[in-house]
C-alpha cells in the first residue's frame, strides 16, 4: 500500500510503472498517459449491477471526457478475457485494465481482499493525483468526476497552462 497525504492522495510513483494487459491483451502502463488528463476508476467486478451502471455512465460521457483531453481507464481484478466480454456486451469505449494480482489496486491503496474497492483517481497531464474519490456510489459518479475534470481544466487555463 502506498503512503497517502492528509487528503488521502497516494504516492503513485511506483504505480506508473506497473504493466497490465487491457481487454485486448495489450500491455499498458499509466505512465503511457503522460501528457493527457486521466481518470483511473477502480471497481470490484465486471458485469455486476453497480459496476455496469458505473461503466455505462462513463461510456455515455466519454465524448465529454475526450473534449477535456482526458483518458478514462477502468481497473478491476478480472481477467483481460472477462474485460473484453464486459466491454463488448456494454459497448464500453475506454480502456479496461486487468489487475488480476491486485498490484495496481494495492499501489493506489484500494485493494480490499481480492477485489478493488470502488475508488476513482483524477490525474493531471503530469500524472499527479488531483483528486481521489473513495466509497463511490456508482449512479451519478461519472458526472461527478466530469464536473471535477472540467473545473481542473478550467483552472489550469485560467492560470495560463
């Protein structure tokens, strides 16, 4: 488990190097998303009611995230094959990472037994954690994250970024 600051923000420097397969078997590292804002959302299990609601809401908002130069990445301890079936069944257009050993979830401090706790992390283009959402309620969560991302991007523009 990574150390966290007073706001519950973990040190994810080691997590950036962890390579995990996506739903198509391609190895991905969070460091590959440098230069883009990122939403890393952890969820317990593919195709369960809450996880499906959450995934569909991110799907339905994906164009809004893209407009903010934001990559959405879902992570659970399911296999790449299970992710592929889940993504195809629900037309999920974003990356799903298979964290079967729980290494990435542990690096973010959200591994709960053999499952990832429902948590979301917003990273800026320099891969710094700007917000952590814990004990997430699936319904409405994507809108909550999108609103935060809009605020983050707008504040960056206001200060000349």
